[in-house]
């Protein structure tokens, strides 16, 4: 075992010594273990001043809790990159910069659920120590990297590991990322910190851990693209309006096209770009924008989803399909992706609603895409007392139809002075009528308890 360790360290020294040019030459004459150690120490000391600690007060339903995470300074003007899930639902965000006693109140410039990237801005009187940004394109499986963050509130923690894999699709609903996998430790609280190479350049944003030695990092190119769009006002992605499954070899053979690769169209959304172009359920989508689609497993679908999302809305794209064994071509004008991070509204009656997105329709098997979806009802509230349930879709308030959240807000404002009014809601296949009584004591329908007025 000792011989293997010595051989490994000797190899490290040879690689460093033979790399040529740059800061590695300064370490070429050192002993192998001293070379690696000195490199890690030098990179850690250089990068840690740009790694920040983030504290957010987030509201979940009717409760608030403190969430902590990491981030890094992406520009000397005060831009900070972190994860969407670190600041999701945040009402207040504060950033601590190493070496400075003051906590800075941060503004959320924007956040993107689908890539788990968020952009903050802090204002200071002087320039901040920005991290050096690199590229993940040339990152190789097996190369050493450092993960730097604040796990469990322990500021400036550095862990060493290797890149275990690239292009990982975690099959998490609504995510379109292709993660870098690393065995550098990514624990609770280190989300949002940088993954850096041994030249001290940021190659990704650490996103999540999955057991010991398995962590996932967002490629820095993805983060910078999202950062640019967020600064420009928002995220815009391409949309076809289809759901798909992999075309594995057994299905391809059954369909009589054993040598064809692609995806099987499961559904086509009504009035979507795909439907307008003539695509149907059961089509085999083989090529998109002149590029062959290859997806034999669920984890391969991410490549196709990212390809569609990267197309600018309004661009005409040629798609090639197989239908009943015959090859056909269509031109699809790519649309703009509907919002996937549903907006929410909190009522004064103890329930919260959110907009109905395509993902919400699929996830809850809703029979309508119009109305306001109830996702929280507080115990003992007037909403609970009227019989409102999570999963109901409010379609009318008194005589006012509710198509979206704007209608819901307007209707609720007009009900502010009324002691009683009627909610009409869709519950599965049924329509229910729920009478809101502001003059009644609040009650909990589930346990029969009532609160004194």
C-alpha cells in the first residue's frame, strides 16, 4: 500500500513538473507531496476571500425559517452567484464577506429554478475580491478540484476531490441541467460555493450532495449564461409543447426501425408549436435542428430538453420524425417556454394559491389550466372553515370568473368589504361551492375545533 501511495505522489510530481509554463513551474523542483500540498494551499488562500456566507429568511406557507448557504463573488461590483434553492422564497437575504465584520443586505436580481442558479447584488464602498472564472468545457474526468463553501456554518471550508463524471442528468422534475459529478464534499450549507481547478479558476457552482463522496456541480458556462439573462430582465427558453420518453432498442425494433435513434412523443399540448406544426402522439422524433437525437434511457432525455431550451423563441427549426415507419419532415416555429416557477398569492383568509403551469397540470392531473390552484390552507383559518382543500382550483369568486392570478387578486380585493361570499372550485371532476363567512368563528374542519373570535 505504501509503495502505491509513493508511486501516486511521484506521478503527481511528474505531471506538475511536465505541465510547463504558468505557476506550476515554481513547484517543479519540490518533492511530490510538497508540490501537491503547496498547490492546494496556494489555491485555497487565493479563492477563499471571494467565497461568501449567505443567510436568508424564507417563508414556506405560513412559517418562516432561516436558510444558510454559500456563494461566490462573480464581479468586483458586487455580483454574487449562488443556488436558486438557497434563496427560494426568501424575504430577506444577507451576505457575509470574509474579513469584513459587516453583513451586507443583498438584492435578488433573479433566480432560475431550472438550472438552480441565482444572482444577488450587494453594494459596498470599495471593490470586492472577485473569483477568477474558468471553463468547464476542458474539465476532464479524474482531474483534481477543490470545493469551497460553508458547510454547517463552518466558513471557508475546503475539500479536495476529483471530477467523477460530466453531463449528469439527475432526472429531477423541472431541472434541465447537466451536472459535473465530484467526490469533493458538498454538504449542507456549502451549496452555492465554487468548484475550482488547481489553477484557482471557478469551473462550476456546487449545487447538491447525494451521500458521501457524491456531489453535483453546475457548469460555470450555464451559470454565466443565466447570469447574463437575469441581468437582462429574465430567462427566455425554447418550447415545443411535447412530453417524450426514450426510444430504447426494444421499442425501435418493435416499431420496425431498429437502427433509428430518437425520442417517442407521449403527448402534444393543445395549441402548442408542436401541434401547429403537425406533430402527433406516437411520433418518433429523430432529428431536431439538423442534429440527431439519441436517448435510450431516461437520463439521456436531458440532452434533448437542453437543446430545445437553447433555441431562441420564434426561430423556425426543421424536425425529422418517423410515423408508422415512414420518414417525415416538419418545420416547427419554436415558442417561448411557459413559466415553470409558479407565481404565488397569499390571501387574507388563510390559504395560498399559485398560477397553473403546464408542469402543475401534469403533476396534479388537473382537468383545467384556468383558475387559481390552492396549495396551502392553514389550520383554523376561514378558508379551512369553509371546506377549502389543497388541490382545489378556484374558478369563480361570487360572480367573477377566475382565469389566472390577476383575476384572483382583483376578485379578492373586491371582496374585502363583504362579510360573506362564495368560492366556486373544481375538485377533481366535481364542482364545489364554498361559502366564506368573515363573521363566523374560524374552525378546523378536520378536527372539529373552533377558535374564539
